[in-house]
């Protein structure tokens, strides 16, 4: 069976349209995957930012403790002693950690390992404050540096 010129032209246009539809579908699916990955990267960067900010906050917290240890007039360190109330604690014990572990399950163990040292860090100031309140600066410094 011979194809007429009209059928050949129609078949050519039809194949072109089918190819265009397939390429469009592939581009749409690919752009969806790119958008999903971009969202994941953005969320990971938010987690990284939050943890970096928490580290900075704790360095400033530590600087205040050190200042109290060298200030002859200081009777307390004047820092947050409740590990649930600092920026990291509000994130860690709130929805932020849950969301971070959902987005990056590999962080769960490392974040779990953070709880005890973080609590000990904050609670150590109770002892430092006790020593500072009775004027035992040397004892507070010794406790801090061990």
C-alpha cells in the first residue's frame, strides 16, 4: 500500500507532535524533581543555619560565664541555666528537631547525642553560681576548667 503525499505529511506532523508532547512531559517531570531537590537543599541549609546560630549563641553564653569568673564583683554568671529555654533548647525540644530528623534522618543519632552534654553544660552553671555567690572565685574557676 502506497502512502499518499497527504498521509506522509500528516504522519510527519503527527510524529512531530507526539515527540513534542513526550519531550514536554519529560521536561515537566524533570523540573518537578529539580524543584523537589532545591526544596530539600533549602531545608538542609535552614537546619545548618539553625545549628550554626545555636553554636554561636553557646559561645556567647560561654563568654558570659568566663567574664563572671574573672570579674571580681560577679556573684553569678547571668546566663540561662535551663537547657530547654535557650535557642537550641527551644528548637531541640520543639518541632524544629522533629522536622530536621524528618528531612535528614541521618541526623537523628547525632542530635540524640547532643542532649546530655547540652544539659550538663547549662546545669554546670548552677554549681558555678553557687560558688560565685559565696565568693569562692577560685573554686568556680577550678570547676569550670575541669
